C-alpha cells in the first residue's frame, strides 16, 4: 500500500472534507482551485451547500429496519446505491489515474460512471475499466462532425447513455483560475508560466507524477477532421463555438438510439422542453456553481423540475453533495439518484483510485446509516414526509 493509500485509509479520514484537506495538500494551488472553485463571487457554490443545511429530517423512531435496501434503478440499470460518479473534466490533471480509476471504482461499487468529453483517456479504455454501466457526457467541441464520431465510438464501446450538457455556451468566469494561472500553466508559452511555477514546485510529488504521465496531453475523444485530437488549451474557445441547442437534440436523437440525459436544467420550462425533445432523464444542475453565478441552488430547484416532468422522465440532481445525508435529502424531494463530482475528485486528488474508492465508501456508509436512523427500510420508501424546511438558517 502506498503512502497516499495509507493516508486515505487512516481512521482520521472519516468524511469528504477530510479528503478535501488531503487534496489541498497534494495539489498545486492552481489545480486544487480548478477542482474546488466556482464562478465569480461563488455565491451559487455556497448556496448549493446551504440548501442542504436548510433541510431537516423527520425520523420515525422505535422501528427496526436494518439491513436497509440501498438499491435504485436508473434508466433501466440496477445500481447498488443512488449515486453516480459525475463527469469531471480532465481528471487526469488531478491524478494520472484519472478517468480510468474513477470508472473502475464505480463499476466495482455497483454504480455508474459518466465520462466527460474533456477526458485525458480514450473513451474505449475508460469503458473497458468498468464492470458497470458507463455514460458519455457530450460537448460538441470541434462541431457536429467530431461529435458524431465520438457518439459512434461510444456506441461501439458499449456506453449505455448519452449525457448532453446544455449550460455551457461559454466557460464561466472562475476567478480563482484566472488568479492562479491555470491557463498559463497548461499553455505553450513558457515565459507566461514563470510567475506561477513556485506553486507547482512546492508540490514535487504531484509534479513528478504529472511529468511521468507525459504532461498535458490532447483530448483523445475530440478528434477534429484533418487536425487530429484537440489540444486541452483550446477547450474554452471551442466551447463558445459549440453551443448545444434544442435543434442539436433533434439531430442527436437521429444518430443515438440509447437513452439521452439532458444535464444543466434549472427551470420547469427547460425540463418540459428536454422531455419533449426526447430526454429519458434530466439532471438538475448548475454545473457545481462553476457557470452562471447567482443561479439557484439545485436542491431548491429540484421540486419545480420534478413537478414539471410529472413522471415523463427520470430526474437526477447534482451540486453540493458532500454527505450521504445530502443524497437522502435529494431523493426525499423527488430525485431518482444524484451525481457526485467534487466529492470523489477530492479522493482522486488525495490518493488516486484508492481515494475515489474511499469517497464512495464514505458516502455509501453515510446513506445506509442515515436510512437506518430515519427508520426507513429502503431508498424506494423515501418521500417528502421525511424532511422539513428548517427555521432560522442563514442564507
């Protein structure tokens, strides 16, 4: 067992915040803030957490329910517990094991992994690493021709759903990234890197693993006709040229026969439109507070989306989930399951595959313990009667 693996297995690592602390110690400031930060004032980033803090439990006492049934069914897939691993862009920058490690852990845990277009590993290799279902999250980087090629590769590789992110017509203003020089550190201009090198040199273990992994690689799943794989540094500009529209959903439906999931929904109107365009599921998401600041917390937006969909599609949710009790709260308000992003990314940063496994283990144990303390026998039995809005919670 490596030193980092021993660290995450320590009895002192008992929650996701402990993994976040280890991640901060291992990563250069620019890379940690890339994972940890949000857009502009980071108001939405904070509100995602505060929304969970404002929701209290109403337990049923003097009942025996153990062992609780944590299983749920999402898009026809039986999952061992109601959390999927969300797409985290270029996880390979966080740790060389990156997307392959996260996919492997998800499969071993009996749940699904969602691969970002902005991946450092080939989608075929990520799918092969998992014993469970893997979905592909699509950005139209490089245009429709490149997108169609990636969709076909995903189909052949056995990806079971396609996730279309609709909230990224341009990259959000993530001020931490601008101050810390993440763009300069990843870029080709050597003189521009110089002011930011001390933070990288202060993390020699991360730097060594990064260099041994080959440094910044191109995006193997965004192959531009006539040019080859897209460089990572071109992503922000490419996003602005690759806005996903409702018309694109119609086109995608014609070339992808599997389920389509629309991610980035925050209003009932968009939820209904997504279902009308053929979405089998929607993800209530504000991109983890990384896009439009002062967008609503996803937990607060969730009931509106559930009502708007009205059973015509499944509703998933992400944003701010750090404990198993957060997962339970989201399900009580109508989510079928949740997507976790930063929670496992901190584990990946802390100790690679072992860290991701520890993050999933922590959340799964949290879910089971919370269900037992609520006096609820199963995930399927949860409903709104188990929660209430707290009074006097600061906003």
